[in-house]
């Protein structure tokens, strides 16, 4: 009886990632307008029903943790780790950076690279890449030990 109930349940899986990233908030009225970096932590939670297929090597899994790791690493972590992220609309303000080797990994985005905007951008990257039956439930992006932004699917129906 328990197994029948379990198979029909929605389960949440979470995988955590860390990466180093610098950014500058152009036009901001505080210290964060200057280039500075953080050790970001990203928690990605998906939700759905585990597979019920004894013939599948993924029987009992919602999503293989290794598959989730590859998805997030390939589409977010590898792109943003050790990068300087700048709003492309302020690209002219930072044009001289591109001539210096130590600023070689610059990612220009269409928005102010705050934690709030970054997490929304990460949602837009991840949602379409998830397999059928697996939905993005939430993301948590920790910028510092005491500051983070969260996105929840239930808040954005």
C-alpha cells in the first residue's frame, strides 16, 4: 500500500552548486556600482513523480542527480564561474576591460546583474531544458552568507 502511494507522490530533488562571479551594478547608488565579487551558491529544486518502470535504469528516480548536475553546470555554472557579469547597456563604460587579459571572461547580459535578475534569468535557462514530467520548483541564489534571492514556481503561476 505504501509503495503505491509513494509512486503517485510528487517528490522534490535539490542539487547545490557554487561558483565565483564578479559583477558591477551600473548606476547603483552604493558600493556595488564598483566591480566586486561573490562566492555564489545556487540551489536548484525540481519536482515531479518518480519513474515507475522496472525496465528502466532510472526506475524510482524523478531525475538522476548526475543529469541535473550536468544541466546546471553546462548552462549556468560553466558560463558564469570566474566571470565578470555586466549589463550590456553599460558596455561602453567597461570597454577598456576587454584589453586586459585578467578580465578575459566577461559576460554581458540584457539587465542589471542583481541577484534578483540573475535568478530570473537562470529560471528562463533551466525551465525549457528539463525533461517531460520534471518541473522547476524553486531556485535559491545566495550572494553572501546572509543575503539571497529565491524564486518559487508557485509564486509565479
